[in-house]
């Protein structure tokens, strides 16, 4: 400094680059589930100063490649200024401007985390179609519909009940719908849906009349499941109605023309009805019967008392037990099942000794079933007259065991 030049200025400039004047920062990408598309993370810095000296600026960027993993999810930037021009220390941080679809973002310093959110806007509608046999309307059982899902190349899994409860369809409820379904797995792979069905009530005999569809794919959110009735006599039930030989009731003389025939009616599922006649010893076989309860009724007993080999003449045909026999027994004793016959002795002149008249009967049938037998006898006392020349026999069987009507006659040996 001099008297003639007594003011001077010295400017000092600091240039970064030396130890302690620069830093390095590493950006990192973290994926939580979902697919991993290409994204860009920006490196920013700020000096945490307000007013005109405030700095908050982008420094660089890191393009994260698709499906990156390991070290490919990180990038380190070097030779970054530690301070702003006025000596304020920079804070470096990460910023992601464009967040991938279906992801939420979390920025924590130099780390950006993207968490995948599964879409829950899926819908599946199922329509149930019942195909009855021609001319019949069968009872429709309740059927469970269970929703399954899978990703391409993956295994099927049941959709959790909390997301898709089991639906029930029947003859009256023929549609089911699931809503708010997740359409992708946690990694963003698209789900396809499958519907499987099962009978709700395992003991319902109506189940046996229908075939289930093991699995049905859902296409564009919809599926139609058609259940067909079981067909073919070999797959259905068989019922035999057997008319047993006539039995003798209490007080009726033992049993031994035109056979008597009894009328029958069989009713069952789907308004099934069959009527027919049977003579004693005959049977009727009914085939191609759909499973369920059948009732055999003898509608014209001819005065005989009808009893059945099963309670009330009812049987239940099932797929596991599809052949049944109902035996019907008729016991005489009622009106029209017994007769009375009177033997009479007539004397024409002469003395009147004691004699025996036999009561016989025959069924006027040839072959092994022929009956011609003594039933009883009438001992006519000596010198009998008036009513003593007659004897009436009651509770005589009107028919033989096979329903042929007896002819009664007298014989004097």
C-alpha cells in the first residue's frame, strides 16, 4: 500500500475437487412385488436456505432397466459438490416423477421404493343350465360353485374365501356373481379364473340324477355350466313289484278257472306314475327309473288285506343302491275273499241211514298248479229230516294261492 495507492482488494476463489470438497451419492431402486418396468430416478440437491440464495435442483438421473436386480438397481454418482457457492452444505435426495401404473411410491433420501397394488376390479358371473330328460322335470339339487384362479404356467388355487365365498345354485337360483376380485398376483401376472362345482348336500338322493361338470373356464368374466340328467337304463334304477301267492287269514279254511288280478300303481320322482295288474305269483320290472323315493300301492285289493315287504310300500333308489324289490302279500278274510257253501242230502224213498258227504273244491287248472281237494265233510245222521239234511261251511277261500277261483262240489264216497 502507498500514499498514492493506499486501497487494494484481494479476491480469494475456492475451487472444489480437493479432499472434503466433493461427495459421492448412490441412488437405489426397491421393488415390492409386481412387474419391474423401466423407470427413471432423478438425483436432486438442496441447500436448505430460503430467499434468493435458495437452491433445489436436479443434478442427474438414473434410468433403471426393466426387470433389474442386484447391483443393477443402484447407481453411484461421484465428484458431486459438497457445498453451494456460499458454503452451505448440499442435501442430496432422490425423486421419481413418473410412478408406474398400479404402484405406490415411497421416497426416503436416496432410496425410492415402489410397492405394487393388485387390481381388485375383477368380476365373474356364472349361469347354471339344467337339461332335463325328455318329457320329465327332475328335482334340482343344491350345487356349490367354488372359484379358482391361476396364472399362465402356474397351478390352480382356490380364491381365498374372504375374497370369493362359495356360491350356491339350485333349480330356482341359477346365477352367481363374484365382484371385486384381484385380477393379478402380487407380481402382476394376470389371473385366469375357473369354476368348479360340487353337490352341497352329499346325502341328497337327487344328486344321483345329475352329472357335474368338473371344471369350467371363465371367458371374458362369464361362464355357463350345463348339467345334464343321467341317461341309460344301466345307469338308472330298477324296481321290481312282486305279487306273492295269496295267504289264508285267521279262520279261513286252508288254501289250495280265471285267475284274479290285482291293480297296482307306482309313483315316484318327476311325476312318475305307472299302473298295471298282477296275478299272484307274477311280478313287474320297472327300469330306467330316476333316483328318489318310489311308492307301490295296490289300488284294488279285491277285498284282500294287502301288506308290503317295506314300510308303506316305499323304497328309495340311489346310484349306490339302484335295484329294489317290493313284495306285496294279500291275505284273505275280507269281503269278497271268502265264500260259504251248503251241502245238502236228499233221500228219495227207502230208509235213511247215517252217511258222510264230503265237501271238495277244484281250481279247474291243469298242470302243476291243478288243485282238486277235500275241504271238509258232513255226517248226516240217521233218519234226518229238514235242516238236519244241510250243513253250511263258512270262511272258505274264494281263490287258490295264484288267484284262480275255486269251484266247490259235493262227493259221497
